[in-house]
């Protein structure tokens, strides 16, 4: 298996958002093979805070709905998949979780709030 690393944009811990991985170019290079199922999803660190719903595949694009996470944590989400032709591979998506309120609080001092 060859790892593909994808950098997904940051998400707030309270948001439930969809993240995509377009594997159509990969499939085209594999002699027109098509991705037919996601076999396994793992999360590191596995702190129980980040939830990845079962990813779906439509025309070679993997969609993962993700919720939760811990502010300041960068997660590595590994999604293994297989193809109709029997190939198996995976990609790793790096997902930073950032609470915007925490980010603002870290940048604003007590003497800068106007109060």
C-alpha cells in the first residue's frame, strides 16, 4: 500500500462537517479500476473526542462526515479502501481541530478588551 497524505482544513470541535478525498486520478492510473468500498477508518490520537461517520464513495470521491475533536489537536485519519479489481490502498488525512473562541481568547489580553 502506498500512503497518500491529504491536509484537510481545520474544523471547530462543535461543527459536523463533510471532508472529501478525490481519488479519481489514483483510480485512473490503476488501469481504470474503481474504488468500491471503504474497509477501515482509524483515528490517531484515538482520544474518543473525534467521530468519523462511515465514509461514502461516489464516483471515486470519498466523503467523510466528521464531528467533535479536541481544540489544539491535529488528528491523522487513515481511510483504507479497496477496488473492484482487488487493489487495496489507503490515504491519511491530517485534520487540525481549532476552537475559534479559544484562539481569540489566547490572543486577547485582559487589558485589551476595553473593560
